[in-house]
C-alpha cells in the first residue's frame, strides 16, 4: 500500500483524475452511461501511436536524427535555432511530450559549457515550440487526437484552423533565438551506429498502418492488435516504455466527464460557459487543469469543436501546468548541473505571456474570439 501511495503521489495528474472520477459517482452513480462515455477509439489510437513512437525512440532513431542535424552547427545561436525548430517539427509527428523528452536532454549535453541564462532560454523556447508545433497535426498531441478520432474534427480542418497560428509562432521563435549570442560551440557528433534494420522495418510498417487507421481505411482495433502482437513477438521491451499512466488518466477523465454530463446542474453550467465563449473558456480552464483534461471535460458541452481545439492548444501556453509537456521540460531542465529553477520560471512565464498575447491578437483579427 505504501508503494502504491508513493506512486500515486508521483503521478499527480493521474491521482487527480482518479479522485475526480470517484468523486463524480457522488453526483451520479456509475452505470451504462459510464461505460458509454469511455472513448475506446481514442484509447486504442493513443496506445498504438505511443508504442510506435516508443519503438523509434528505443532504437535511437530520434537521437541519431538529432545528432545528424546538429553535427554541423558552429554557433550557440545556430544550435538554439536548430533545436527549437527540431522541437517544433518533431512535435507534429511524435507529440510534444516525445519532442521534449528527446531534445531537451540533448540540449543539456550540447550546451553544457554555455552560460545558464542561454541554456534556460533555449529550453523555454523548445518547450513553447513543442506545445505550438503539436497543434499543426491531428497526432501532435492527445487533445487533437481525441477531437480527430471522435470525429469532431477532420484532418483537413487543421491546416485551416491552426496553420496561421503555427506560422506566427514559428516566426516569433526564430526571432527570439536572436537573443542568444553567436558564440562558438563544439559541433555535435553526427556519427552513430546504424539503426537495426529489422526494428526499422517493423516500426516503419506499423507507421504505415497507423496512417491508414488515421485515414479511416482500417479500423482502430485492427491497428492496436497489430501493434500489440508484433511488438510482443519482436520487441517486447518497448511495451514497458508506453505511458500507461496517460491512458489511465484518459479513462478516469472519460468517467468523470460522463458523470458530469449526466448531472443536470453542472452540465447546464458548463454548457452555458461554453456557449458564451468556447475558446476563452477552454483556454482559461487549461491554465488550471491543463489542456488535455480541459478538452475532455468541455468537449461534450459545445458543438464548436474548432473553437475548443484552438482554446486548448493556445491554452498550452501560460502557466507551467497548462501543458503536461511543460512539466516534463521543467523536470528535465532541473536535472542539469547549476539549473536555475527560479530563472526558468521567470523566463518561462514571460515568454509564454508574450506568445499567448500575440496568438490571441491573431485569433481576434481572424474573428475566432
């Protein structure tokens, strides 16, 4: 029991989600509506994609790519720019969490001799880049995948809705990299052992299946079954690297949302808030409970999925808890020798406010607010 309590204390988000799910039974006892509220499509797709990404990461594909990209960099500013762009682009296809887990430790290694203030700014920019780059695609983050797999949004909705914000964010990130001096740095080592061919073929093939599932060509259960069976047979250790706590968190929030939706007074209140301004309501909710839970909680109470999607994606900016990926970045940064957590929080907050203000102004200009 002590080990379970320690684990729950470490997994704060899951613990909160579990408490919320259990507390919701005081409003409405569990029943068929509880089971009906669990979105199995999202869970199966999320498991499949996380396993595929874990496979590529486990074989060193992302590390090899990062080393190759940075092997010819000669200045601190150039290194910061490439790493920030790398987070932005990698988040589009491998989620914001994976982008930061892959590139922040690499940043700490490559910028080990730089002044701490430059390292701090670089990690903050990488965090913002991962959170905003992930909005571009349906698979960039869990909330996008949920809205896509539940058929609230189509794949072609994302270019129209998110690309203007992503373009502005990318330009701002490039501009912020100019704050870092052009000091000489030692080039990264682009040489690395070759990737294992069998595993590369395995996860390459599973990626093709995942794309077919995202395009609704094959069912989500068929993808999940193929991923589970093939990894069990050919690369079993990868299954231990899947973030099952995220899956459990999703289940808890699905249960919580199902109970809230079935309880008329709270349901009516949330519906009223979302009817007034779905973008701002979801953005503000993200600042307190983070954007993924905010999306799961609020999605049943609005028919405007576009505004909800923008709200929870822009809502990843702001507080440190607004996006779970930001907490990952902060934890990794704190492991660096001489890490200045206070400076990080100040820089993080200032830059997040700057980016959020600029993107909200764009949303107002485009009529989204």
